C-alpha cells in the first residue's frame, strides 16, 4: 500500500472531494470516506494515490476486475453501435444475449 502525497486540506485530497460530494450528491457513503479515482484488476487508487484491494465493488468488478482489457474493447465497440434503448423495444444485442442464454434456462420457461 502506498501513502498519500496530498495533504488533507489541499485541493484534490479525499477531504476536498468529500466536501464536493456532500455538496453535490444526495445520499450516504461508507466510512472511512475515500474517493476513488481509478482501478486496475482487483486494485483501486484514491485521489491521493493510495492503493487498496477491492473486495466490495459490484459483481462485474469482482468477477473481471477493474479496467479489464477485453471488457473495455467490447464496450468501446458496442458504444459505437447502440449505447442504450427503451426496454419495450427489441435490440440486436439483447436478442443475441437471450439466444446465448437459452440453453441455460430451466425447461419450464
């Protein structure tokens, strides 16, 4: 683990980012109040350069890690085609995903 190079009271510190978060975002946060800037694999870095092992992020981050090269490539490719659509209309990526999952579905569906 690396140590912070940014004093708590300086712009860009966790304290500074937490003040901004409190002013701009409604909601609650866990303690200690750490503001993450980037991730790679199972590691995260805060805005002060400290390194952490990530054991609590979402399912995809835990499964693939942050900044996974194959996932980044596919997301970049797909974002050039279709980024989002209304759920009541069909879209080719959703249909293809359903086709791939069909063998895994229970027989009663």
